[in-house]
C-alpha cells in the first residue's frame, strides 16, 4: 500500500517531534491505513556510542512508540491505547544503518475488536526485528501494548 499525503505529513511531523527526533531514528514509510510502518536507524554521530556502534538507546527509542501509534491510528477513537512494557534483546553490534518493519495485520485488528466486545481491555504483545540491509538481525524489540474501551 502506498503512502497518502496525510501519512506523509504525519511522518514528517513525527520525525520532527523532539522526543522522537532525539532517538536518531527516522520513520521512512507509513502505509495509508497505518498497518505498516518502516523505521531507519542511521549509523551516524548522533546514534553512535562510545565504542563506535549504534547506541542501544537509539535502537530502542526508534522502535518504542511505533506499535502504540499504529493502533491509535488504526482503531476507532473509543479505544484507549498505552504502551505497557518492553524489552530489547541485542544480538550483535550495529556497525551499519539498521531498519525495522512494523506490521499490524487485519486479523490482529479484528482480534482486538472481538476481545473488546467481551472484555474491558486487552494486552497485546508484538515483536519486531531490527536488521541491517542484508537482513542480519541486530536486535529484537518486544512491546506489550494495552488497549481498552473508553
């Protein structure tokens, strides 16, 4: 799915938001329906640590808000969405630009809607790999996101 003008503007605003800008990460693509988001973590002066590899905080920070933002955009306004927990497993040092591709399939959104018809809230768990251009995994970020009915 292509980006719309609306999601291009949202991407620009998100990248300029001070707390996200400070991570060094950059949103590179947002699907029109917000069910796919692509992030780049360039290896540069702002994202390098003392050892010259990508700072773990930049990797995590660039991935941190994405699933919650996707759910906020993809679900109706009567749902409340909050990040609840996270973990990062670092697998190898980042010595090049890194990338993450976040997806929310239709069946995941349907599951959330169905569950919230029966319950007040649900916790959803997501996982995204942070990879180099050749597909080598450098880190895996796990997120738990709370979704409730207002």
